[in-house]
């Protein structure tokens, strides 16, 4: 502004003649000078504001896997400096990972760690079924449509196929941070309506373990028509394996969907995150929760039984295993514990 005032004084000295024409000319020259100066100041302010906005919005995001596998990725956001505050960097640490869905009925079932993403790379280590507390470098690569994660163990760093990994959450974190009740309600509603099951289930599909070590899977392509499948399947029960003559025989709807809904819709049920409530005559198996599901958070739905004559021996408990995805928690597995009085 001092430069501007000096310019005005110089121009006034140059046009000190008092004629009306000269004073008129001086007025327009001064006005033009002021307008040019103000215009220049406004452009600088606008540029600074645009630069500041761009800096505040800058972020870097880890790549996401396909088919809903972005829930396994961890987003990392870096805040750039602004004129109002010193440079700060905020890093979201990657969550610990756990091994899931290795078939428990197969002996020596291990998960390979490889020197690079993809099965063409050599094996540098092995992970055990249900192994947990695996540290991630937050590096993710997609090879031939498969998402691979780089993990660090005590003695090796390697890449692992993400289908068999999940982020681990404590029961208290699930209860406080997840909308887990809505996940159960959406799943139950889809069973009642006989449609939309694919919208409430994990990107991997739906898994069931029914009184044995047989890990049954229905793929995402199976889910839209699963309610229409009336094929008779053989299921283990508490008295016989699926291969024996007195095994349970029935469709998905008869053996899984309808009994689950009957318990879930019962007014007397107890629902607990991370719990395992069983009835009075329960014989706890060596592993009440299958190793295939051990690193998934679960919700226990316990029906204490309705027949007074049986003294509570007609109880049932369904363990519903969940996984967090981009649009919220989804059901990934079911494992019942049921009494036969």
C-alpha cells in the first residue's frame, strides 16, 4: 500500500494544473491504478487459498482387493502441512492378521508364505491353522485376481494369499465399534425372505461346520438360489458322522436355515458377543470353536429351551462368525451346538 500511495503522489505532481480537464484525467488515472493494485492482491489470496485446500485434502490410500476384499486392506492417511499449523503426519497402524478357513479335517494343513506375491514364488515359511497376531507390513499386491498380503513372523517375512487371512478384532472392539446386531438381523431377514443372502454374507461365501470337521462352503454364486436348493445332504450329528447310516439327512433349508431361524426368533434367546453359552448336559468338545473360524469374531445365540418337561435339556446355541468389510460386518460362518435330550 506504501508503493500505491507513492505512485498516487507522483501522478498528482505530474498533473498539478488546475484545469477541469486535467483534474478529470488525473481522477481516471488514479482510479485505474487502484483497480489494478486491488486486482493483483486478490489473485494472490485466491491462489493461497486453493493451495491450502489442496494440502489439507491430500491423502494416500492402500490398494484394495477385488470382490469386497478391501475390508482386509488398511487405509493410511497422511495430512499435509497448512499455513495454520506445523507439519503433522497421522499413520493408521495395520491391524494384526489371523489365519482362517484352513480345512480342519485335513492333516498337516498349513498356509504357505512365499518370497513374493503369487504361487510362482518359492516358499519361505509356513503358518499354522488359526495362527494369530501376525504383523502386516501393509503391503498388498493383486496377482492373477488374487490379493496377497506381506506379513512378518518371528523368523521370516513373506507373502500370503489373502483368502486365508482376516484382520483380528477383540470382542470388546466388536461390541463397541461394529454394528453387529444389524448384521444378524439382515442375515435372518434374508433367510425369511429367501432372497438377498449374497448381500449379507462375506465376499468369500458362507461356511458351515455341523458337528464334525467338515468345512462346507457355498460360494457367492450359490447364495442367490440357495433357498431353492432342496438337495438332500448328509450331515453329522452328535451321534453319528455324515458317512454313517443314522446321520442327519436333509437340505440346507431343513437342517440349517429353518432351525437357525426358529432359535433366532425365539423370545427367550440370549445373544452374546464372543461368548459360548451351552446347556446343562453339554459335553464341551476338545475344540468348541473350529480352527477354521477361530480368528473370526463371533456372536453366540443361545436358546435355553422351551419344554419344561425336559428341564432345559432342549437347548441350542448357534455361533455366528462375522467379518468386517467395506460396507459393514458380514456373516462368514455358522457352527451350532445343539442338545438331543
